[in-house]
C-alpha cells in the first residue's frame, strides 16, 4: 500500500542531467581533464563537491587544489549549469510526468522530491510543477546518495514506513540509496546499469501506476 512517491529530479522529471554533464565537461576541459558520458554515470545523483572530487581524482590532480580553490571550481561549474538551464520552461518537463502526478493525487498518494541538487527549487519552479509537490527534501545537511538519508528524510516527514514508499531514480547511486532505505525502487534508464532496481522503465512516461499499485 504505497503512501508516498519520492522522485529524483535531474534525469527523471527533466533531462537536466545533460546540462549537469555539459557544465562539468566545460569545467573539466578548462582543467585539461577529459570526461565522457560513461564516466558521467558515476556523477549522477551525487553532490556537487563529491562530483568535483571524482573528476579531479580521475584527472590525477586532486592534490593540486586547496579547499578554497575547490569551492571556487564547484561554484564555477554551478554558474555554467545555472546559465545552461536558464531557458528551461515547462516544455522541458518529461513526457508523462504531469499525468503521473495527477494520478498519484487521485489515489491520495503523497509526492516528494528527493534530489541531491541545491538547484531543485529553482528548477521545479521553471518546470511549473510546484503545485503537485508536497515536500522537497533539503539535501544540505544530509549524507549524499548512496546513503539512504535523502529518501528517509521524506518518509520521516510524515512518519511513513519505508516499505510504503516508492523511490524513482535514474542513477546507480540513487537506486542504492532507495534500496538501503528499504523502499521500492523504480529505475529510469538502462536495465543493465540500474540492475539493483525493483523495476526499470526506459522513460518516465512508461511508469504504469496501476500495475505498481496491484
Ligand atoms: C543531482 C545530479 O541531482 O544533483 C548531479 O544528478 C548533481 O549531477 C547533483 O551534481 C548536485 O546538484 P547541484 O545543483 O546542487 O550542483
Ligand atoms: Mg538523477
């Protein structure tokens, strides 16, 4: 009896995962490191600072930068990202999302956002879907995915048992996070990559609520 659906944002509700990648790629190019889409799979779902650390480590240059310099690099990436999504509107909402939200409301199922992104409130506003959302997890003082904390934070908001919650994610770290929270995990993407999920759909519009509620 599912009572709460917790959605990841980037790569689930909109394809902003591409802009995250392009912004990291721009920064990496400037630092003389090359990253590709496959390496990017590791960056999906994890925090801004953790992503930067992985990129620098991948380039073998993590030791070259002080804490302050790393903060500046992360801020620079965020500037690129925010400017890349500046043109986003509700046209960027993935197909099927609004319909899925409406169906969840009809079944009296709560909707939360469990994103690692500090830009989540801005992006939800641009996508014009704030009215469907009952709660947005603030990732600020929570452990990053794959720790369960972000998903558990949403369940705790209403003291809902994890087994009554569904998490929806496009990242490997996110699926691990949902599973270690003890929730039902829906993967969006490639079954081979997201093999820890309970069910995987290629795209968000394929999520079949009635099947899941059976
Ligand atoms: C996640 C994305 O949702 O948020 C990552 O999958 C991103 O790519 C992370 O790095 C942090 O986002 P932000 O907007 O706080 O830098
Ligand atoms: Mg994601």
